[in-house]
C-alpha cells in the first residue's frame, strides 16, 4: 500500500474512532439564544461561554432560565458593554458558577473596584486582542462595536444617597466578539452597535460561520442596517437576529430583517429564545 494512502487510512479510522467514543467531540457546537443579547455557546469539548447575562428580569428569557442555576456549568462570561440590560445578572452568575469574566479593560477595573467582580477571575482586554481562558482550543477575539457604555450604579444598589451623586461610572468602549471554537467554527456576536465600515474587517480576518446581530433599532442598528452589514460587510455563512422585542421602544422584528436581507446567499436561521441550534 502506498505510504501516503496508508497514513490517510490510519488518520481517518482513528479520527472516526474518537468521534464515536467521545460524545462531546461528536456533538458539535451548540448555540442557544436566551433573549435580548444573552447567548449561551457550548463548544465541541463542552466549554460553556455565556454572553451578556440578563436573565432574571428579561421578559424574553424562557421562565426556566430565569433561575440562574438552570444554566448549569458556565466557564466564561463575555461582556460587550456595561449597560444594565447586558450585565444585570453578571455579579450573581459569576459568583454562582466561578466563571472567568472577560470584558474591556476599563469595565473590568471599575467592576472590581465596585466589588461586582473578583479580580482573580477577571480578564480585561481591548479591541484587537485575543484570549483563551479555557485553553488554546477556544479563542475569544474582541472586535469593535459602535455604541456607548457605562455601569449603572443604581441598578446594583451602589448609588450614594446624597443629592447630586453620580448615577454611572465609566464602562469603557462597547465591543463585539468573535468566538473561535475547537473545530474552527466561528461565531460573531455584534453586541449593541450601529453599522460601521470596519465590519468588513471582521469578514476579512475571521470569516464568521454564524453572525448574531442586533436588529432592534432606537439604541442599535435596525433591520435595514443589520441587513446591509450582513450582506455587504460581515458576509457570514449564517445569521440570526438578536436584541429585539424586549421592551416597547425596541420593537423591530425578524420579519423586517428577513425582508431587508432580500435575495442573499447568507442563510437566515430561526432562533426563538430558548431554542438550541447545533452545528
């Protein structure tokens, strides 16, 4: 037998054996939207990444997951920015699970100072950086977003009672993330953002398989802007809309997003809150 062919047979058979005997490797990637911007990603090897924890008071979160214990194991929590509807459950969930929290540098510093986070379990980084808090097989890339950010002291019971005391502290820049998993599958989470031309670099550098994009309008890009971003700039293989319908003011819909996408090679996925997609 040709040596090259023999090697191919050995690698193929051994790889098939691993997939058969290790359910975690055979299972693939799981992505579960839990309402608003909260997303749970489970990697091929069972590493769990949760983005923007807002569950207990989120009207779009399925009732089961308003009990944070129902999430089970969480290895890493990613924060896109400091607004309350993205971090209301951050402190409690981080303490409950012991997860490592990743966010922009200023957010991490201020959250530690305020007593919201444990400094030993927090990673501050910035746009353009990459970290691997659960091992080299999972890479977390921080990418730009166009949005504001602050930490609401009142939401966490930290606001001074004296008249004129400040309501917010610095939250650092708003960001998005590209999560690159062990099998090479890449998920882009836009965070809260408007359309910006730099999104084209997310395509050039990462070529996401799945993009999770905000479509709510008012505070972020609406369906039309999101459709332009997907079709012209990000160009993922698949897309699912998030961050819509949670409150009356953000009332844009997936139907509007679908219409705005038009005839596109990008596959639009149906992802209602609580549903798990497997890849």
